[in-house]
């Protein structure tokens, strides 16, 4: 029993160390390119400034109440903007990382190494998966300080609970897109359109109730809308872990299908490129 389990344990610990190596690499890269880091934060704060003034034209009656209290538009949209950081990572980070490795000429060497393809997929986004929750929290604190938004800080735990199901869902979609890039080399336009469609057919920037009647059922079934409802109930209302369980449970089937589809698609694309001998092309 011990002799059989030891190699398996060694293999798992080896893959975990590789994930940590990916995190360390991306952290060092972020520290080396500080301007990009600062620009990201300035862009996000600038976006909030725009929506702060847009909110002055929005009637409070159009915004749903949470925990029996009417929320302002800036509070409503801030949670939506915070969630888009998860979308940016899941739909953008993996695909951009694969494309970058292609252009650097290191993708073939990376995938030819004795590393599981799933480890590579996770490693390319591992740093951001750890950074995004921290980024979201700091962002909400800044919005609260700079624009007077009121958030329920005890709701951070239930909001993070929602992300446990939403994060894998978005990551799976990103891996599917990365499989397309692995095969077709280009895919950012399709990714941008998909991200735009997801954002429009959800409640990121405006309540679902203001959408056309025919679009509202689609928007309500959108996993982004489901995740937002749970996060807003926690961060803008009084919802606890038990209260957000329905949203968490509703996201689980989407997450499972998305992750499985991503792993299968990436492995299929990898087998095809290896068979054709085109893995190193960009």
C-alpha cells in the first residue's frame, strides 16, 4: 500500500511545485513591469469614475433593493466591475498566455516537458486566481473610500463562496478558447465578442429588468447574472452562506460542464498539433 501510494503522492506534490513555479514566474514578471500593474488599476478606477457620474442620471427606483435597503448605482455597478476581473482572467489570461508562449517560441518546449497538460492550463492562470480575490477586495475598499459606497464587509466570505463555483466555470471557457488559439493561432476577436455578449446579457452594468422583454429570460439564466445576484445579496445586503447556496448550487452544473469541455478541447487540440508537427508554429 505504501509503495504504491508513495509514487502517486510524489507525482501530485511535483505537479503542485510546478504550479507554484508558475505563480512565482508571473509574480516576478508583474514586479518587473510595474507600469502595466499601475495602468490596470488606473483603468479600473477610471471606469468607476465614469459610472459614478452616469449613476447621477439613473433613477434609484430602477435598482433592486438588497437586504431591504435601496442601493445606489455606484454600489450596484462596483460589484459588477469587480466580477469582470474574474471574467478577464478566465476568458483572457489563459488564451493570452498560450499566445504569448507561441510568439516567444517556448510553447512547444513547455508542453513537451514532463508536465500534465492540466497543470499547464492551471499554471498559466494560477497567479491571477490568487490575485483576483485580493484585487476585488482592495477595489471595493477604494470605491467605498473615494465614492462613499456602502458595502457589507461580512459579505466578503459568501461572495468568495460564490467565486468557488463561478471561477472554474469561467476558467473552463478560457481553456476552450485557448484550445482554439492552439489550433487556429488567432482568436482574440472571437473572445472579445463572446465577452461582450456575456456582459450585455447579464446584470453587470444595469439591472436585468431594463433589458428587452425577450432578452430577460436569457439574462436571468446567464451564469454571470446568477453569480452577481449572489454576490450583490452578500455585499450589498445581509445574505450569508446559507442564503447564497441556491446561486452556488445553480452554478455547479455550469462549472462542471465548462471545466470538462475545456480539458477535453485542450487535449484534443494538443494531440492534433503534435500529430501534424505544427505545435511550434505561430
